C-alpha cells in the first residue's frame, strides 16, 4: 500500500506490537483501530507520537494529529492573576499521591465541548497499570484537604505526554499545569505534549508544530534514552 491509498486507509492492529507510520494518518489524525491497552503497546504508541481514544466506549482508535500541540516548559505563560494565585498559598500541589482519584475526576468532569467521556473503565485500568509501573504520573491540586484539580499523563523521561486535566474550582487545573511546567523546565524536559489545539492550552503558552518536527524530537529523545 503506497501514497494516497495508504493515507486514506484505516489500519487495523493485530496482536503484534507494531503501528503503521504516522505519515499514514488520515487528515483528522486517525491512524489505526483495534489492538489493546497493554503497558507495552501504550509505551510504544507514546514513543511513536501516537495516543489512544475510544469511540463510544467500543472501538479503540489510535491518533497522530498534524499539527501537534506542544509546550516547551520554559514558554509557559503565567498571567498576572495566576502569579498572585501561585504566591498566595491557596492551593497545594502534590505528585503521584492520588492518581486514581485524578483519573476518576478527569473522566467524570463535565466539559462544554464533549458529550460523555473517552476515559472509559478500560482506559482507567490501563493507565493505573502504567502508573503502577512508573510510566504514568499525576499532579494533584488541593484546597485545604479537598482535591480540586489536577492532571495526569505519560512520562517518557524528557517528554511529558499530557492526557487530561480537571478543575472543580476556578484556576485549579491552570495551577497544576503551570507548576508541572516549572518542575519539568528545572529537569530539562524538552516538551509537554498537549496533543491537540484548545484555546485554554494556547493561553498557557502551548503552540502547534508540524507533526514531522514533533516526531524528530521524539526520535532524538528515544535514542538518548537507549
């Protein structure tokens, strides 16, 4: 299968741990369907610039959009009002203290642009396994003793692949994102992968880059980690 024929086709995965080249993704980023959510397959996917989404809690779909929304940690934008919130001690940040609670909150929070959730029970179990193996990380935001915001994603060592975030009070997810970016900058991380464009992410400093550039960065970091 070559050229436009391959690019217009949907690849169906077998049990083999392999993905088609991301260049074969359709215009909306859809690359493949099927497979499973094993730790090994998820790691291969993220290292290849691919991430999973369920469709109506049925078919597992794999995506690699072009362009790709990313943030270089040093470029995180902090508004004047957020600088005040960062200083005033209202919120407390923890890491990997309540991963299951964060992913549960991300799955149940109502979002204006979504009908239902793509974070199914299968997804939750898969990322909990990733967390147990040390690959998935959560950041929790507390107000007093109440979990009010947070985010989780897959940590590849120098690239953090963000999956989802939530807020139960204003600015809680922004607080988590900014504090995470500052931590990752201090650790010399190259990128935070935000996957697809949203105005919220753009307001925090994320920008779109060509998928080819994103893959080049991934491949370079994968080689460094070998």
